C-alpha cells in the first residue's frame, strides 16, 4: 500500500476533535461515498449505535496523510449464525466497504479486508459473510467464495390478492409489549433457515430490528392475532422512490417491489416456545399480514406490485398449497418467478465442524480453503418444510436464506 496511507481503527473518544479517524469522521466518510446513491448519514449512525456487538477494533480505515482524511473503510459486524443441527458459529459480516473516488486503484480496500480477516481470526470469529453486487473478483482474491441464494418474486394486487382474512386482527408491532411473542416466533427460523442470525439481545431486537431507520425506504412491521392463540408477524419494506413514482404515474410506472424482510406464524406457548400450525392456518395469517402491510404502504388491492422474499422462507411447494388453500392467485406458479442472487460470499476463518453429507458418517471438519464444501452444506436440499405443521414435501428446496432485517 502507498506510504501516504496508514491503517488504523476508528477512535471513539474525542469525537469532536478534528482527528481523521474519529467516529464522526467515519460517518462523514460513509456519507460522502454512499450519499450520491441516496444513503443517508442516519443509516450508518443507526447501524452503529443500535448494534450491541459493535466494536471499534473491528472498524478499519485507511488514513491519508495529506490531505488528512479517511480514504477507505471496512467494518466487521459481529453476529452468530445458525447452521441447523443445533449448530451455531460466530460470524463476521463485512460491511461499510467504501473508498473515496480520489483514492481508488491503490489497493486500500484489499489491505483493509486483510486487516479484517486478521482481526476475525484473532478474536475467535469462525466464518465471514458479505454481499456485493459489483466486487466479486476483489473478495474472491482474498478467499471469499460465492454461495448463490434463491429469491422468489410474486405478482400481487390487480385482483391477484393477497386478501385480508375474516376474524384476524392486524396492527403495528409494539417492540416492547410484543417482544416475547415475536422472539418466540422468530425461533422458527432456527430450524427453517440455514444462515439466519441468532438474536439473543433484546436491545438488538428493539433498536436494530424495531428502530430501523433509512429515509430511502418505508418499513412496515405488523403482528396478526386471532381467537385460537395463533399469532404471526411480518416485516416488509418498499422503496420510497418506487412508491412515489407509482402514485404519480400509476398507468406508466413500473410496479413497486415489496420485500418481505421476514415472516413467521405459529402458536406461542410457555417459556418462549412456539407450536407450528397447519398450513391452512398459516396461509390465512400470512395473507392477512401481507394485505394489511400493503394497505399501510398506500396501495390498494387493485394496484399491481411485486412481492420478493428468500425462496427458503416460502418454498414453491408451500406457495402452491397456499394458493390452493386461500384461492389467491398471487401464490400460484403462473404469477411467480425464482431468481438467483449471486452476490452472497462466504469465507472460513477458523476450522468448523458440520454434519457429514453421508448419513452415519462422522462430522466433516472444514477449514480455510474449504469454502466450496461450505457452500454445498448451506445449499443442501431438504425434503420437508419446517415453517408450519404437516410435513410438506419440498424436494430440492434449499434452506439457505438470509433475512433482510439483519442487513449489515
């Protein structure tokens, strides 16, 4: 790296000083790089102050000596990830990778990423994950490997549904009063999804999940209840720019995309446990939640829109059954499409143990360089859907699905 730069951590004390590696300078840097594409400063501040696992030693900046400023940055987000089979590993999410245009092509990001790998190895992090839309070759040079994730897009509205169901009440989530209920429902993800994050901190739930702040998007958090003890919750989001364009020019604008950040339905029971419910019950609660959220976004049942979510959250076979159960066309194969997201990349930092792909054999130990085998584990097909009762056969369906609420 050019001798005009030094690699440092951010400094938390004396933020009001002109030190180029202060926390405020870090926020300023991110806003300068990402501001032109609409990312507000508040977004980065929220990601810092709402994160109970934040660590200033996990934020690396390249400081230019002249002029004295942050030229590039990388942050490691500390989390724990579920790998099924009761396995949990520590994970370092790579985010806030940002280089000022005037300092590109000098190897700064690569140097900071290597510093991040060294930090993760020294602090006991097992694996690393990141998402990129443009820089796969850069990360591949340092050992991250692509693990494709499937997404599903459904056409909704315009008479296709979803439809509010009688006897169910939907309202906004109160992340104080409803916290124990949604925490119990979220535990379904531990058996349903590979690569979901554990959320053991109430602070993380209330601030990182419940107090999400991004002026580019509208986020709707809803809970649905009935008289049978069943409850469900969903968090959805939509682009404000897409919504505004559609409202202004409904005849010519593209249909807005509504992302399901997460959705779970079950019957909460004692001690934070949850009982899975039959598919027809699951379908009714899901339909009501999504229909309610769409109305909160200012859309009507006749407005065309698209619903997008990780395919592992609602596999094709489950959507087929939902369409048959509720009569809503939005869930039918005619109105949905599966696409690949090739921006997810993983890297093994320390050896981990995973179940052998061959039944009866001992666990396999994977270390750095075995990322292809890790991808095979993450994307292994499973035969049964674990989000509701009834043992719904889903041949070929993968459980690999990241939830957008945990984005870093």
